[in-house]
C-alpha cells in the first residue's frame, strides 16, 4: 500500500478520535439521518461482544475502547493495541472510568511492528482493522495473531459489511474512499467490505484450528469508519 496513503489514514484516525464514538451513536453531520439504524446495529454488536472473552483478552485496533464495557466482566486481564495515539488515549480514559487500569496494558504502534509475547492471549477482538488491509497484510496479520494466541484461543472479528444497500448504491467494495470529519476536513483511506463468506474463507484458508467466531457489523455506512 502506498506510504502516503498509510500516513493519511493514520492522521485521519488521530484527528477522528475525539468524535469517533459518534459513529456508534448515530451522531454527527455525516450520519445523522441514519441515526436509528446506527443505534440499532450498534446494540446488536454489543450483544454479541457481551458474550465473548475470557482470561487475557487482546483488543487489536482497539480504537477508543467502545466495546470494553460489554466484554470486560468476562475477562481477567486486557491488552489494548492501536497505532493511533489519539484513539489509544481515548481508550485509556474509558478504562480509567471503568476502574480497570490495574488490569490493563496499552501498546501503541503498528501491529506488525510492536512486540507481543507468543502464546500469551486467551482471546482476541479484532475491530474494523481487516477492512484496511491489502491482501499481503492479511497474511502477515493472521500469522502474527496465531503466534500470540494460545492454542485454544478464541477470535472475534467485527468489521464492515458488504450490505445490499451499499451494493445498490453503487459503492466500491474495495479501494480508496473519502472520509469527512465533523468540521468538514476530508481525508482519503483504503477500505473494503466483507460478506460473511469472505470472513469464513479468510480464516479457513489460513488453517485456523482454534474456535473462531466472526461477527460482521452493519454499524458503519459508506461515509464512516
């Protein structure tokens, strides 16, 4: 992937951090008219997440930690990884508010470059990350995930759904897309959308033998995330 695009994506998520939770709440000028749908879909994902996790959970691309309140009671320890300083700062604030600081570790950096101990984690939540990867990055990511997870670990994937509405609207399933902040500033990111069969094939092709659970979220429409 072009390095300039990678850097613009990182800048976008840093700048978006303070308003990122708006996406889940159906707030903000870009998504306000879809508020009911956003709130309904967010509630559905929260229900899935509430049944996930045990032991030491690693939240990869944790963002602001929006899902933490829903899975926290299931786990004993947490590791939060995000490349964006702004997003990780938001996650820290959420963890402090929940009183989970002593149980939590924060790792800022590119998931391919940070040091994570092998065979350490009982489960992994991967949220809205795969949809920003080129195919070769997918291979590297799943290899690293398999290395850091325990043999019996569980994985939950929450990502962007290739819905009928997106298809009918003529949106690109994969490629560069514009994102606009609440203040009107525009950025370009790389984005793709998945069907359930895409995720199943992605995992099967990489010979994952641990129990796997995939959760495809319809929370985000074309102009968000």
